[in-house]
C-alpha cells in the first residue's frame, strides 16, 4: 500500500475545501439571481407585460402548465402568459423554497399564488423550475407548476 505524505494529504484537503467553498458561493449566487428574476417576473406580471415575462426564459424554454400542453419557445410562452393576464391575473407571488445548482444548471422549488382584481386570491400551488445559464445569465428553461386547490368537480 502506498503511503501518502502529509504534505500531499494537506494539499488535497485544501483543494477540496476550496471546491466545496466555491460550490457554496456559486449556489448562493444562483439563488440570489433566481430570486431577482422572480421579482422581475412578479413586476412584469403586475404591469401586464407578458413579453417581459417571456424574456426571463431561455430561447428553447418549455412551460408545462396544469391542464395544458407543453408550450415551447419565447413567442408561445408570451402568448400563454398574455392569456392569463387577459383572464384577470393581476398579481403573481413567487416564493423560492430551495435552489440546488449543478454547474450551469439549477433547480428551484417554490410556491406561487395568483391574485385578481383588488387582490382577490385566485389560486395557489407549488412549482419546479430548471434554470440554465444563457448569455451569462440565469434563465428559466423548464417550468412546471400545479395548484394546491382540489380539482373542481
């Protein structure tokens, strides 16, 4: 069996500690960027700006809404969210519960709520978003959510 010198063990330990620290910093940076993007999403929805919402997604994004088919691409995603705005959604509230990073990909789990005129609650639930870095910026790549309310009969 080979004996590893104390200096080699120390060097490996320092290198590993540096990688772990870098991973934690990257995860914190990703979470901060994702939470900032969520604020942009909420502000755009409040303005009724579906184009600004769609701009937060990658160019090859897919939205997987409840009760609907997969929506692919920026134009279709914009049209989907414009439909929600036209149907009376005045506010979207997003709350990030956890973020896990894997290089240039991150996974977010969170909760959401929608409100209508005068702040009336419309729906609420949970979501999972897969984020990708595109152009050096975190953007939503796959977005799926569902309601926490029981199905209507």
